[in-house]
């Protein structure tokens, strides 16, 4: 099987799995329907297009930076009458970073990767008001590796300020979980008992009749891989040589 990894980072994200009238909540991590919707939009699929190939992909998320929950009140007016619509309460995740992955047929995964490089519709993180702050694609698809291993080995994507904050908390001895501990949420195999379930496997994105199925989820914890250090391969500068002095002569 082949795995495609996605970086989901932005000032705001919102991954709702249920909407109750004027209250629009968000899950603590990206939903399968939200990420598959992002991929379908990148391909330019219309909302009434079939989703069986995408829904069959195995899905997983690693929580690199959980963010904080934010509540907002939303007002709107009817486009034709100008009448005020009911006030709605909407929830977001602020300053969150996730690594999501899909595993499946190599040809389909490669086509999704090409779509991310030149998306037909711009990607957003759950809602149109939540654009990504960093590129979504994390490189070409990975061959010959499982979804679990790909998520465990992917470079840690947390923000620099968040890493510093965790290190300070660990050094203070207040019992906080350090940066070495990350949560994984994975599609549960049919033969196993899921730890939790969510109705977020999309059957149809048609606005006239959206449909979703229940999905079993297995939760795990993993060690955070090291972050990329762009200076790791540099050697300390030695004392200047005669050749160096001749190449860069002093100016009068």
C-alpha cells in the first residue's frame, strides 16, 4: 500500500462531525470527512460526485500541537430579503498542527498528491474561513510503509514557540507531558474493538442530502520524531587561512 501525509496547520481550524441548529462544534482533531473533502476539492470533484474510492482509504491523524479551543458568535443576513438569520455559536481550534495520512491504492494516492500540488479549489481546514498557514503536502507518497509507521516517523511539525513552551514546562518539574508524547488516532480494523467512534466517513457531500457513516477509531501514543535542524550538517568555522585572506583582501 501507499501512504500520503498531509500537514494541517493554521491560525484556525474547525473539524465538525455534527451540527445542532445554531451550535457548530469542532472535534479535537481533523475528521476523515474533512480531510477527504479537502482532497476531493483539490481534485475538483463536484459535491454530487461519488466518494467510494476516497472513503475506502485508511485514515489516521497525529496530534503534533493540540491548540486551544476558541468560541465565536456568527451573524448573517438572508441574501434576498436582508432579514437577520439566527445568531450561531461556532467553535474553532486555534494554533493547532496535525499530520494526517491516507493509505490505499498507489494510483489513487499519487493522483491525490498531484492534485495537492495544483489544487482545483483552494484547500481549507474544515471551514472556508480557515486557510492553511503552511503547505498541506509533505512530499511525494511513501511506498512500502504502513500508515502507522508513516505517522510515527514523520518529522515533528509543531511550531518553534510551542516546542520551547513544552521544554520550559518539562524543566520546571510541574508534571506536564513533554514533547516526546504525541497522540495517534487511526481507523480501527474491522476485527478489533474501537476505542471510540465518530460519524465522519463521507457517503455524499451533496448539499441536498449529506450522508456519513460511523467509523471506529483506535487511539495510541507515540514518541515524537526529532524536528528538522537546518544547521545540523554545518561544521564550525575554523581559523582563517592564507588562502582565505588572499581571497578577501582588506579594503583601505
